[in-house]
C-alpha cells in the first residue's frame, strides 16, 4: 500500500487487518450485532420499510464523514512523522561536523603544550615583581605603623576619641590593603594566602586590635557615665555616638561590598562587623542596671522598703529627665533613646521587684510594694506623665508584675495580715479574760452600757485593715474583709468557750469574792457581742457582691457565731438569776406563804436588782434578757405550784390561795413594769398565766371546770393531762366523775401548737405521785 504526501510517497506492506489487529474482528462483530439490534427495533413493522431509503442515505452520509475524519487524522500523523525524520537527518550531519572540529582542536592543543611550559618562568618573574611593587608602595606606611599606634594610644588616653578613631580607621585601612594585596598576589600564583603571611601581618598590626579594645573601653565608659555627667559636659557622649555611627556605617558598607550578593570576593577585615550600635544599647542597659544597684539597699527591709522604692522613683525620674531633655538631642532620632531607657528601667524594675517579692515580707512591706506597683508607678508623677504615656504605649512594656505575681503578692499580704490579726485577737481575748477577774464593775460607754476593750480593739483593727487594703484595690479589700470575718468567727467560738469555762468556774464556787462581778461581766460580754455584730454587718456591706463567688472555701459566718455566743451568755445570765432566786423558791406556795405572803417580796427584790443590771445591756439583748427573766419567774412559780405544796381543804382556802396568787402576780407586774414602759412585751405575756390559774383554782362550781379548762387550753395549748390533774388535786373538791370528764375533754380537744407560740408548760415537769403502800384487799381491787 502506498500513501502520498506531496512529493513524497510512503509504501507499507499490505497485511490482512485481522491478522495484525485481532481486536478489529471482534469490534466488527459487535458492530454488526448492534446494527442488527437497531434495525430489528426500527423495522419491526412492514410499513416501516418505506423509510428504508432515508435511513440508508443518512447512514451513508455518517459513514462518509467518519472516513473523511480518519483520513485527515492519518494524513496529519504522517506529516509529523516526516518532519521528525528530517530533523534527525540534520542533527546527524551537525554532529559529524562538531566531532571533526573537536578532533582538530585536540591536535592543535597537543602541539601548543610545549610552548606553555616555556611561559612558567615568565609568570614567576611577574609574581615576584608585583610583590616587590606592593612592598615598595607600602614601605612608608609600614614604617609609620608603630608611631601611629603610639599616637593613637595617647589620643585614646586623653579621650580625644574622634581623632583617635580617625587614626584607627587609617591603620585598619592599611592592614586591609596589605592583606588584599597579598591575597591577590597569592591568587595570581594559583595558591591561597599562606598562614605564615597572615600571622606576619597580624603580628605587625597587633597594636591595632589593642587600640580597638582600648577605644571601645573608653567609648563604653563614656556611654555608661552619660546619665551621671551629661549635664556637666555632654561632649564626650556626642563624640562616642558619632564614632558608633561611623562604625555602623562602615560595617554596613563592608557587608554590602564583600558579603552581599554581587559583591567582590575580598574578605572582611579582621573583627568585622563590630556591631557597636547594639553594644551601645547593651552598655546603656547595663548603666541603667548599675544605677538601680547604686540605690542604697541598706535598711531596705522593714520600714526602709518604702524609702527604698521612693529613692528608686526619684532616681528614675531624674534619669528620664536627663535622657529626654539632653541625651535625646545628642543621638540620631532613630535611636529613640527615651524608649530604650524606659525598656531598660522597666526590665530592671521587673527583675528587682520579683526579687523583693520573693523575700519573707511583712504586711507593711507588701503593702509598700503593691502600692508602688499599682498606683505610684503608673501615676502622673511617674510613668503616667502625659509626655511619657505615648512612649510607654509604643514600647508595649506590659505590667511591671504579672497578674499571677500580683495575685501571689496579694495572697501573701492577706496571710501576713491574717497572722497579725490572729495574734492581736488572741491578745485581746486574753486581756478580756483578765478583765473578767477584776474586782470592779466593767467600764461603761457614753450611753451607760457596760463594755470592755475587746470590741473596740477588734473593730478598729478590722476596719483599719479594710481601709488600708482598699488603698490597693477592691479585690484586696474584699480578701482582707473575708479573712477578717474568718478570724472573727474563730474569735467568737473561742469567746463562747471562754464564757462556758467562766460559768463553770463560777458554779464551782459561787461565793468566791473573785466572782463578785460575774454577772456584770456577762452583761458586758453581751453588749460586746452587739457591738461586734454591727461591725461585722458593716464589713459585710463593704464587700462587693461578686466577692463571695471568688473564694473556694466555705464563706465565714460570724453572725451565727455571734448568735451562739450571745445565747450562751444569756443562758448563763438566766442561770445566775435562777441561782439567786433559788434560796426563796422552796418557800413559795407553802402554808406559811399562804398566811404571811413570804417570800414573794424577796423574789421581787432579786428580780428588780437583776432587771436594773439588764438595763446596762445594749438593745435588743436588754429586752430579751428582761423577757427571759419574766419567763423564768413564771416557769419557776408554776413549777412550785405543780409540786402541790398546798392542797386546799375548803372553798375558803381555794379563795385564799387564788387571792395570794393574784397578789404575787401584781408584785411581779410591778417589778416588770419596765418592759411595758419599753413597749417590748412579748406577744404571749407569761404573767397572764397566773390570773388564769388563780381563776381555775378559785372557781366555786366544779361543774364549770370543763368550761374553764377550755379557755385555759385555748390560751396555753401545751398544757398536759398531768398539769391539769395536779391543778384538780390542788382544788381538793373534784370528784372522780368530774375529773374524768375534764381529762376526757382535754384529750379530745388537744389543739396543735400555733405558729410562733412559745410553750411554757413544756418546760415544767410534774413530779411523780407517791402512792401509799397498802395490802391488796377487795376494796382496793
């Protein structure tokens, strides 16, 4: 088969397609099957054969289009193959030419090798000539190196720094030129600069390196002393800054020419780059740190710490004034010397204060540190000055002490104050216990109430601590108050225990002269608790509302401790009242009492003396004590009645007993008339019980006892069957039937205790009845 492409023809061997590509036969079978399937679907009805010519024409057009595209593709492929073959022919021709040229060049090179060997002698002579030329040209400089080094040393010692630096730059330039010339000569000869030559040059110019060190030492001495001597003579500082800028510019030029991309291969001079600008700021920071160290650390501990911080403040502000108004004008603007000083001083202060915070500080020392850090440092007198605020914001220095450090310092302050408060409270309690043993009445305030020094000491101490802590911040104030309330609670618990022990000691020997004013100091203790309660409520009101959630511990409850202490003291006062009444109670409601009326006046005398002393107690405990005394007297009176010391034998005796009870009630009311005057009588007046009992005993008709009992139970629902039975026994005229009816009524009508009702009969136990021994007879059965 032959395919034509323009003037070219390509012949291919014709081989059956099925033998070359067996897939073609398979594809043809699949195509025939698909065609038959399509035809069977299109021509399934005889009438469809009418469109056979249309389908044949359409398929012929499609087949012709496919053949055209195939031919076009094959034609394009053949053109590409022909172009590639042509390129291969041209490349083969060019390779033959290049190979021939290289062979000729190799033959010529071999012929010139002998000529090159004859030029080596000439090259050696040229190298020696260049070395001699360099030596001759550098002889004047080499001879003057020693004298220039000495001259430069003299200039450095006399602090003529600019002149010394100019001479030093000349010496360094000579050293660099000589090394470069030697390096170039060595490079021309095809070898590197020998170590021997380098050591020779370094040894000859060894004085230059020493001059650099000496000049740097003088420069940094000037920079470090700038804060101290710049006001008298800023010229040395200006010279030092100019030298630093020269060195910085020279470092930059050398790095760009020799170290940067596109630069020559000339090596950097020895000890370059020097980076003296960075050294300048490092020396400045060291100078600031030295200024901090120069502030006297003597007497820093204790009260001297506040003076030490004040000295730091004055030193920093004086240095800042020197930097801003003098040194800032001696340096380029991009130095931002004020900001650099602020950074250095801030870092030094941070380090120093962290060191101070790690000490075992007392509360006053911690307060001085916190106050200085939180208020003085950022105040307008220091870093909060309007001209410094912008610099501080630009530097973004952050806090002087971190939030964690401040929290630790505040906790340390609270613990220190707590230790002091605990010690003072313990001492105050010991003084209070000693006051209880005094053989004189307690002191009184301007209102005439008994009190001791305890509440004044505690109140002033806690309020002063809260006021001082508020000078630092509300958070510390809240922590201090919280701590104070904890200590107050502990003190009150110990105070209550001391009251219990005080009462035990008195009960062991009531007649002891040391206990003569026992009751007085109990009453003073109650007044003290009232004062402490007001102080506690005031402290709690000062706390912010969010403070309670900030403490993980259970919040203190000093008011509950106060209530327990007051209750204990009131109980001891009532015990003392009962102890004073006890000698007269056995004679109450007896036959002699019924005839003579004794000992009720003596009881009233004891009550009046106690009530008079209760008037020296602060409200509301004064009223509480008076009411408790009233309840105590009534309970003891009814308890004496329940002992059946007098059993009536006739109506006259019942009348006489009731009349005497009413007289006693009148005497008691006269003794307790102070309660009515204060308008503080309880909702249920216990003295109202005596007339009711008297009416129950005086009732003439026993049949009316059920009605009388109904009224009694309505007023006093805690009365029991035993109490009523004793009252019936005292009457002495109640038959068995009436007794049964009365007790049945009581059992049926026992009402529940109303809300707020204070039981009175519950505290009165009825003594068991003593039955006479008898033999079991039929009558008894």
